[in-house]
C-alpha cells in the first residue's frame, strides 16, 4: 500500500492531486486543518493536511513503462511537495521537457490531459463538456501550469511570421512594428518576401512609411541575406512571408530556403486563424514543421463564436502561444496571450465554451 500526505488549500485540490498521482482507487484516510507558511510568519493561512492511500502502484508503474520507451528518453517525471505558497509542482503536468526551446505535440503523454479534465469535471459534479469558461480557466490554473498560454518566446532581433494565406500575417507584423516602434522606442526594420499576393508589398511599405521604419523586399535567398545585412543596424527586424496552403510543399520549401539564408538566430512564429477547422489546424501544425517555428500567434478570435479551437490547441500542442489578435486595427487589436488576457477577452465577448 502507498500512503501519501498532501498539504493543500482545500479538499478539491487534494482529490485532484490524489486521483491524478495515485489513480482512481486512491482513498482519503485522514484530514486535519493546518497553518501554511514559515514558522515565523504570523500571518500563516489556513490549509488542509490530507492523507490518502492506494493499494498498488498504478501510477508509478505507468511512469516506469514510459521511461523505458526511447521515444521519451529526454522526458523526466517530477514529484515534489508543494511550497509554502501552496504552489504544486504537479500543475506542471507529470512530465516536463528538459529543453524548453522547442515544443511539440502532446500526443500520448499529454493526452492524459483528457483524463485530468474528466476527473476535474467529476469533482464538480458535471459533464466535461458542460464546464463553464471560468471553470475551465480554474482547471488550467490548477493543473496545466506548463500550457501554451504560460510558455512564452520573447521577440528576438530577427522575427519571422509564417502561415497560410489570409490568416493576417502582414497586419500582425504592422501591429508588432507599431508597438515596438512607438511604445518601446525601437528602431524597427521590415522585410517581405511575399511578392505573390497583389498589393502585399505596398501594404507593408505603407505601414513602414507611417512608422518611419526601414523597408526592404527580398526576391530570393541571396537577396534575403543581403537585406538582413543592410538592416543590421535595426534593433528589431520583422519578416513577412508568402501565405501558402499546407498542401503546397513547394512554396513552403521556398520559404525555408529564404530563412536558411539568414546566418543569424531567428524566432519564427506560425500564425493560425482560430476560424480554421481542427483538421486543417492539425495539418498546418504538421506541414509547417520544416520551417522550425518556435511559437504560435493566433488571429481572428473576434470572428469565432466558440473557443473550442483554442482549447484544442491547448490540449494538443505545447508550442507557446505568444500573441492573440482580435481585429484589424493597428496597433490596438493584439495582446500578449496570457491565460487571463485570453479568457477575459472570451468572457467579455460572450464566446461560449
């Protein structure tokens, strides 16, 4: 038998932790009120000390089997006690990648998230699909600390936006350029390789003129390398790329060749519209992998009535979601995609679950 004691804020947290770590057969054998905090702190808050037990090591066995799989050789389980603030390392999920520079699909490991949601909904006495927006936000804060809205990739010196046609890459670049130029007082340079779409070059040139930013057009990889070198004095470079179907691997390869010509570190953001269906989102995430994108920017949240696609991304992808866009106004309709910012927007705009 395994016996484990938790120091938690309330019984709900204890149940979630116990059922998640020890399995559905875990039972509570005792509980008592305690004070949480350092011994010398006169303002220690109330909490619960809950002791649970389980007959056999179901969760431990699962972890051992996972570690034996070479597919997950770079992933290690984390089990720690909560700190004095009540923060539980379990909210990082049962597994944390050693390297946070690249993220990939959750697949088998993070697919356990569905089980976590089921446990959470059962504790609330509800069906998973009937959880309210606030309840889902509470679940994310409690269990999914390592989620795409918490992970962030700051803008580097050279930043590239890639993605399908019509998702708003050029407008998003204009928003970022305006914020960095006006609010953050940076010297911004803009480069585009989107010479296919009628008016694309002139659209970005217009934004550059308004901001007083340097602007260049690169027609091939050699020109790309030269233009980046010409704008080396800029604090920040934003590069717009041609939009293409995830099925058009020839154009995706063309983009890759242009990016490979840049001999400096680049941050690549995949721009996704939330109005895209789930199957297409999955295809985009997969087909654009050859461009080695580091993070996501989600757009057109103002055009959807449901956040189901956002929830889908949070369940199935660990790439950071850096920004979310909700309109065409430059530079207003963009925000950092924090958990509070996104869920507050959804609540204010009556987006259902």
